[in-house]
């Protein structure tokens, strides 16, 4: 039998679990205990800020540090999902902007959401499409309540609000959703940067409040802005922490700013971001940058680099980059990477990969993507092992030295 006090406690537990909201004034201890745990830290690296963790999603766990291969249209170009899974992809990233334009939300709703539409049963992260709106659309007008843009396909004028972007991702049913944000290119004008940070926070609050009304088991992560100007980045981070998200992304980086400033802002950001939430460095793809960011406490990455470069014939290997179209590989009998055990390296010569590339064969994209994706996902496995064995510095030195040997 419950006594009156137990009944009250029981009521609040039910309320919080059903509504995913802790009432104002309730202790943060209760908050931690009662809210569903979406992120767990399993181990911390002794000599750096790197962490080993698990993100829990409705479609299974994601071991961090994690890499999300980019499949904007719901596919990793040139590979079937079965291969993507065999290569070790824990999740893929899809793009709300592209799927909203084509095939459109009506089709995806009819197909029962994007997991069912594309037949992918592992976690999915959807990018809000903000970056694509600003980078692909010829006529963008940012207003206080949303963005007006022209479809890059047929020029149709479309206006989206932060709530629309949440609705789109609710229909998609992705495990991790991102809100609409706005960013400025680098180099930036101070006033424009300030305005972008303010508007991003305003939209983040609208997005989060609307998301919480929906009572979904999907997650919504916040995107911080502020380029490399710490005053603005810190303001953005603090405002987003106050709103409260399931994870925090660093947006608007890797767009031409000096490397020293790039790492400086990551270091400062991870020192103020909540320890118990995943940190996501958006769109950063060079392995040496990734390892350095992991050391600074970043947990999550995505980038088109391994897949796009594979199709362009640029391959990442343990000995540095290989540009397979180069004539010197025309009769090279060696595998692409002697230290790699992917299907491509186990079975084919550089000469054959060169031939396929030069003849524009579809299998060139397939075999190159298998290798590059395997290489990336394997590095992430090594990163996770190195955090556990406290040997991340050794891994970083091996990777960076190889890159320098090749004169990058
Ligand atoms: Zn390989």
C-alpha cells in the first residue's frame, strides 16, 4: 500500500516519465534520476578530455566517439545498406531539406516514416537543412520568424519556421533531430555574427518548447553558433544550456577560419558544455582534426569527406592520401592499403582501381567508397580503444606523421 507521500511521489514519477518535463522547482537530482538517460559516459581518457560513451536512441545505442556517414537522400551513395552496416556504420545522417523537397513529407508519412521508407533499422540523425538552405538556395531571406528561400530544384519560394523544421523531422521520425539555426560565413562581420547568435537562440527556444509538447522519444540537440569569437560562442552555449537539449553541436566551424582559432574555440566550448551530454562537431572530416577534437572532449562527428572523396578517386590510407587517377598507379600491383582489411584492399590492385576510375565504371565508386568508409569507421574503433587504454596520443602521432610524410 502507498502512503500519501508515496502516492505523491508516484504521481510525479508518472508525470515526468509521460511528459519528459520536470516541474519547475524540482531538484536537479530528481531531474537526473527520473529523466530517460540518453547519454552515458563509460570511461574518460586520463591524459586528455576525451570520453568514451553511449548515446541511447529508439533504434539502438551509438558508441562514442562516433562518426555518422552522410546519406543526405537516405542512402550512402553507391552502397547498399547491408554493406554500410558490415563496414560498421552505427548510424547515418540524412538531410531534412533534401527529403522535404523530394520525395516530400506526404510520401514519407505514407511510408510510415523515414526508417521504414529507406529500410534502415539503426539510428538516424537528421540535419535540419539550415546549412543547405543557406548554401544551395540562391535567394535566402532570413526573417525573425523563419527563413524564406528558393528551392534549388525549381525556384519555388518556400518559407519555413523553426516549428516547421521540427514538424518535418517528427514526420521523418529520426532518432536525433537538429533545430533550425542561422550562421554567418567566415570572415564574419561582428554585427551579423551577433544577430545570428541571437536569432539562433530565439529559434532554439521555440524549437525546444514545441518539441517538448510532442512527447516523442526522439532527441533534439541544440546548435551553438558564434564562429570563433569566444564572447559570442559562449553566449550561444550558455543560452542553449539554459533552454536544455539532449546534446550540443558546434556549428559554423570548419568554413575557412585559421586552425589555431578553430581548436581554441573547441577547447573553450567543451570546457563549458555540460559533461553529461554529447558534443557534436558538425561537418568536420579530416582524421587529424577529428582526433584532436576528440582529445578536447568532442563525441560526435559527420562529414561527406570519405564518401565524396571516394567517388572523386581520393582515397585515405594508413600511409596518407592516394589519388587513384594518377598515372603512376596504372600498373601498380599492390593493394590500395597493405594495412587495410576491407573488401577492396583484400581483393584488388591499385592498377585495377585506377582502370575502373579512368573508365568511369560504377564499381569504381563502390569499391572506393567501401575502402574510405571502412578506413574512417576503423579509425573510430581505434579511437574508442585508445581512450580505454589511454593511448590516444600515440594514435594521433601515428596518424599525423603519416599525413606529414605525404606532404599534406
Ligand atoms: Zn581498404
